[in-house]
C-alpha cells in the first residue's frame, strides 16, 4: 500500500500484532534503558578514575539517550495504542495529538543527531589521545564542542518548521518521527547522508586509524613503557576506546537499516510491518549503554559493583589497580 504524507491507514490484524510486539519492546527498553543510563551516569560521575576521560561527552550521550528511553519510548506506546483504538476516527485524534507528536518527534531527531555526533567526537578524541597524545582535554573544551553539536542539531530540526521536512505521526512506523512521503523526500536524503552517514564514516575512519596504529606499535609500547605510569595511561585510553567503539557499533547496527529505509522508501511503498520493526530496532540502542560499558570495561564493572554494593571509593580504587594490568 502506498502512503502519502497525510495518508490515513487501516490497521490490519498482522500490523496490530507487530504493534503489540513493538509496545512490549518499548516498555522493556524504556525501563531497562532508563535504569541502565542512570546507573552508568552516576558511576562515571561518582568515581574519580573516570573524571580524566571525556566525562562531559559521555554524560551528554547518556542524558541524550535518556530522553528516548524515558520520554520517547513510553510516548510511542501511547501513540500506537491511540492509532489502533481510534482508527475509525483518525482525523479527530490526530488533530488533538499532533502538537504532542511534533514535540516527541523533534526530541527524537535532536537526540539522534546529538548522540551520533557525540559518539563521533569521542571517537575522534580517542584517536587523537592514543595516537597523537593530545585531544579535547578539559571540561570547558568539551562543553564548547557540545554547544556546537546542539547548535547543529537545532539547526537541522529548525528546517522542519520551514517546510523542509516535517515531524508528526509517521504512518509507516506508527511513531512520532520525521514523516515519510513525497513532499519530505529531499529532507530524508539530507538527513540520512549528512546527519547520519557522514558522522558514521568519520567515526569509522577514526577507529580504523586508531586500531591500525595501536596494533602496529603495541609491542614497542609494552617494551618501552612496561610497568610504568605511561603504560597504565595508554592501557586506560585503549580500553576506553574499545568501549566507545562498541557504543558506536551498536548505534550503526541499530540505525543503519532504518536509514536505508528512509533513503529508499521516500514514497512509502515498503510493508508497514517491516517499517515498524526497523524503527523499533533503531530505538533500542539508547537502552544498551550500560551493557556495553559493563561488558567492555573492567574498571567500569568494578565501579558499578561498588556502587550497587555500596562499597567505598577506596575499595574501588584498590580493585581498579589490581585489574589495570590486564586491561590491554
């Protein structure tokens, strides 16, 4: 079925089943993601060993993702249920919920752009620190960078208020997002190529160069700096780079499929169930930050356990020293 920008759709039994599954996923992702992001944020802020890293950038990433897990995911459940319950009176309920849907869609777009650019900045910074011994040091520099990131995100969103793209209820994904249709096709191309794929490519190049340099110089670094403070610092940088790269990989895995959909399905010809599933999959990524940190960073695991068990910072510090030699 071909869907225009303002087309109204009838929810079939198969689509209803996909929507129920999507709502369950959003409910679990909302609870788990919000809890995990809060725990990760508190852990990074509370324990001093993380303060020398890109603490402001990582904190911003977690806060940005929390807007999705705590606001967008629950609202997606409400909007989907309204769509199914009021499909015989769509004009009326859409008119009432349209302003709210625009707000939710705007939050999602800002969060997506900010999250990806923050991930890209962390990737570039990791490359500079590990390979060139300099980077975006200092919280003030990081705050300036974040100001630029938010400025760009707001610029992108402002385009939708001047006719270049539009937020609202997306009948292809049953979510409040960027609206797909013939009149918004140009903006979709711009959003995918400029706002998604370009930062992804820049981040991929940064990590590719980083791991090439690390693999090439690993033996020399170990031989020259074995057992000293420089090796410890190098190990921390590489370990954090691994964590940041996995976060980036999760984002790409979740968002690349729907970016293809946005780019190729500008006229709304793809099956609605496929669109709903891809959109649901894309919005899972903000709920996975805690698991990425916990699974890839031993120092974070110790800190998270200390936080949950109520251990002192001194106990965490001793555990961190004990594991630092195995982190590389």
